[in-house]
């Protein structure tokens, strides 16, 4: 039986897969998406240069997010479904 992960469990160590990079990536996406509305609303009317910078930034972040999730769909979720199907069942409804 697989031990269910709990908040505060170690993210790395002997016998564990190091998932610290996943935490870092998800935190970065959350920060970027959380700040997107204020970035857009802070652009002054008519400031096409700043609007372009913000648009380029958001396009990059959203592209990275799509790439990240395509990688998870191809590499992570199939392995998790194989290894811990009972723990994922509530998420798959
Ligand atoms: Fe993710």
C-alpha cells in the first residue's frame, strides 16, 4: 500500500523522487498568473510599447504553462495513474 502524501511531507530525500522543481514551477506559474491582471491594468492608455512588453510576457508565461502541462500529460500523469490509481481516483471524476 502506498503512503498518502500529507502537507509537510518531505519533498526529497533517500527513496523519494525529488519534486522540488515541480513546486518551484507551480509557484512561478501562480505568481505570474496572479500578477497578470494588475500588469494589464497598469498599462496607460495609448502606451503601445508597454502593452507589447506585457503581452510578450503573458504570451511567454502562457506558452510555458501549456508546454508544462503537455509534459505532465505525456510523462507524469500516466506514471501516476499506474503507480497510485487509488489516490488519483478522486481527481479523475
Ligand atoms: Fe503542473
